[in-house]
């Protein structure tokens, strides 16, 4: 681990091209990993170091040393730093968003919205530094008062994905920090700059050295070292189900706390009483927005016979408007994040067609010379157990199937290994209320896209989408990063 000549804490936001480890307040590491622009595969978007187990050890050592003083700092003072960091992100919004587009591929409007979300998350949790924590409870004993406290876990590890490369690091880091924890984060390899911008804002806002540490690198090296270190009291992960379940085994073996947000295969039920045009807009926004690269994206739709033809016609028109292009230009939909994801999308659609599916909209055999631009795709005439209906694709691909009635549609929605979000399009208050009660998903949307969530509400899923224990976002996010203590005080 060697120090470099580049000091990203003083560089302007637009000058930042090389991401570094941040360990104990110092920017360290080489620049041996190249990240190319997915919309322009020949253009370098970022450089980053390949972290080692020794880097992780140094980061955890720094975090463990810094955490007690950070936890002892009054919560309003911790909150003021988070709020200042949020303000800095907003000041740097355009430059950060442009970097985000170049390394992740989404549109500039989506990237600016994500930076604003990260800013708002920091401000929200920063404001909780002034909020009451714990309770005063009555005792059955005379002259006795009972109070409860929330204590920081200590040092926590965060492993974040590439699809929301600044928002997810923010919404994991902010509740951890306001609770008095020190953080070691491993950002996604594909998007090192976005997390670096977050780290710079926190550092520039006055966060003490060692409280927030960043180690870049491969999951099997950096992520594994984080999970196995006994000083990591809790680890929060967002990513694939297979990787998440593997991490859970490691953390459970040493009784450390673990939070997993994993895959999704989110369904929407469209009933005859829905407006077909509005329903198509809801589904298209959920399926094709963010290039379909969201764990909450709509990927399967069940529609009743009376509205099927009108809905499919409207959805096809909507999909045709999601033209893929360079996110820094006037594109409705950005590039797919990588050649691997692009090929995964191609294979999913191609093999579905080979199995007999009808491709109403889109294609799957385009080249990649001009960028990883994958068109919005609609598949129909699929059996319910087809892989395109049951397995996560993570691209702008949606399967539309017919169901005879509401009960059959609800059963189809629930017949999945995943349970992150689910939606219904209907004008019936009775059916939407019943759906909200019986759909097996952590988030229910009525006449709204499955993707997208307010920052002040709990987020998480059931089944293979989540550990279904501690929720992220909102005040509920504090629960994972703290433990409870009950105090009896006698007079």
C-alpha cells in the first residue's frame, strides 16, 4: 500500500479520474484497474486500485481506532457533518453526475437525480442527530426509572453495487455514521469514482480521519476480507442473491450482524378496469427506466384478457420511445453497464425467442462497437415457468403474460423465489387493498412503477430478495447499525 501524488481531497470534482483507497484520512493505492465508458467503449472513464487483504486490515484498524471518539461526539455534531457533506454533493452535482454517467452508463438526468438523492439522504440522517433516541418507560418498582438507549455496533462493513453507485453508498453510510459507527466500504469495481466523490464530500465536510474508509477491489478479495474480519461487527450488502447468501454464511458463523438486499423479479398485475395507456406508462417506467438495471425494476407483467390487446399496443408504443444512447446526450435510456451485462441481456432475449416467445419490441443481435446500447424489449407468449419469467435479467426486458382473473394474477405474482416489489394497475379500491395485504413483497405499488422509493420509508424484501430482518432507508435503517440497552435507575 503506497501513497500517491494525487490528492483527491483538494482536486476539483471535474479533475477526478483516478479513484484511490481512503484509509485513515489518506488517499492511497495505485491505478491499475481501467474502467471504460459503456456508451463509448474506447474511452477511459476511471482508474482505480486493486485492494488487498492488507488494505482491508489497515482500513479496519483505522476505523477501530477512530470509532470511539466519533461515537462520543454529540449526535448533533455528527449530524452537522453529514448535512454539510450533502450540501457539498449538491454544489458538485453536475460534475459528479457526469462522472457517474461515464462509468455507469445511465442518462445525465438520472445521474443528477441520483446525486440529489445522495445529498437528501445525508441531510435526512444528519437531521436525525437532533432527534430523540430511546424511551423513558414506567417501572413496577418504587423510585425507579427505566430508560432505553441505542448504542453503535462499532466498525461496520458496506459492500455496494454499481447500479446506484453514489445513492446506495450514501443510504448505507449515513445511518451508520449518525449512529456513531466507523465505516469501511467496498464500492463496486465498475463504478469507483462515484463512491470516491461521496468520500471526498464527507472528508471535506470535516469527518475525522479513519471514520470513513474506502477500499476498492474485487469482491472475492476485499469483500471476503471484510466479512471474515472479527472486528467487523456488522456488514450491509447489496448485490446478487448468490453472493449475498455466501456472505451471510460467513457472518452467521461468527454471529456478526448481516443485512442483505439482493435480487428481484418484480411483477405487475394489470386488470381489465385499468386505463391501458396509464398502465403502459407505469410498466414502461418501471421496466425501462434506469435501463432496467434496478433490483426494483418491473420484469414480468400479468394482464387479464379484456385489456390485453390495448395494453400491449400501448406498451409497445411506450417502449419504442426508450431509445438507447449515450447518457451525456439526448438519450431516453442509457447504456448497459458492461459487455457482460449486454451479452446477458442478449442471451436472455435470444433464448426466449428460440423457446417460442414472441418479441413484440426490441432486438437482441445488435453489435457493441457503438457502445453497449440495448433496446427496450417486450416478450410475450411465454409459459409461466420460462427462465425469462422466473430468473433476473437486470436489463430493459419485460415479459407479458395473460391471466384469466385477479386471483390467478395474484397467485402468479407470488409464485417467485423473489419478493422485493410488486405492483397492480386497477381502479378498484377493494382489489388494490386486497393486493396490498396478500402480495408477497416488501414494497407494494398501486398504479405506480415498481422502481423508485422515497428516502424516508423502509425498504427491503422477503424470500431470496432480502434477509427480511433489518430494513434500509428511513428511520428503520438505524436499527441495523445499533443495539439496544435497557437502563434501570433507582433513587
